[in-house]
């Protein structure tokens, strides 16, 4: 059994008896706009979870190395994280750099949400299933055919694609199964492929806690007024 990493433990110190501990989730994004704007838009229960999304402008290896460095600094200040994620894509970076990023993440207990060739693949899966490789430049053209005028700096991208999120998750799982069932040993190398849906599902879980509590509070208020 692998040893638990320091940032996977509970926050330093225990919460007062009867109080719930606020868990910290840290997400490092390769780009400073598109994926960051999207991921920080999830309606998280901020009373129970602290989700920080950082846009670094770094790529593959340097992104994971920066995540390890910052987490180490936080630990020195007594700050621990229940989960740490790195979000990056294949793009045109050398394959050895891309592979090294996965090795570093696995060795440090960091989860990865990757896309090959670009993060925009995740947006495209909201509208169609895709198992044919595209270049980075082709994603924007393809998204336009589905009526989405894509802009990396669009802060409302989460809301625009949200109605199709379940479709995207199904398509991503289907694509994942395809590579898992093939003879390929490293699905993350294949174009197209992605694991972004796993981070999305996790953020949805954290958001669901909030929705459930709001529903309970609403039910309690209705009982009080009856």
C-alpha cells in the first residue's frame, strides 16, 4: 500500500467538537484563462470545501514541478490539502516532457486531468463524440459548427456548455474505454484522449454537497412555516 502524502491528510489541527472540517482542494492549471475560468466556476460548497484554482502559464513538467514546490511551501506553513490536481494538455511539447509530467505527478501523489491534444477537446465532447485526432487549431473551428463561438478568455464558458455536461462525461468515458480496450499501453499519448471528466465529476460531487444542504434547509423552512 502506498504511503499517504502529507497534503492528502486532514488540515493541521482538529475542528472543534461538532464542527465540520473544511477540506482544501488545490488545482494547478497549465493556462491562465480557459481551463482556470471553467474550473473555478463550479458551485462548490465553500463552507465545507476550499477549492483554489491557479492559472500558472506553465506546461507539463514545469507545471507539476511548480505544484510540488508550492505544496511544499504550504506544508511548511502548516497548510495541508486533501487533493492536489494538475491540469495540462499534450499540445506540441516533446513527448518526453509530457511523459515526465505524469511520472512526477504519480510519484508525488498528485492527480492529473489531461487532454490530448488540447483542453478544448473537453468542450468539443459536450457536442459530439470524437475519436479522430485534431490539431489544436481545428478545435475552435469545430466548436463553431455547433454554435459555440469559443474564446479562451471567455469567463462564462462554464455556463455556456453546462447544459451538455452529461453528454461530455459520457463521451469522455466512451473514449477512455476505447483506449483501455485497445493495445495501447499509454492512452494519454493518444490523440484524442482525456481524463478531464474525472476532475469534473469530482467537482460535481463537491457541488452536490452544497445543493443537498440547500435542499435540506429549504425543507426545514417549509416545515417551520406549515
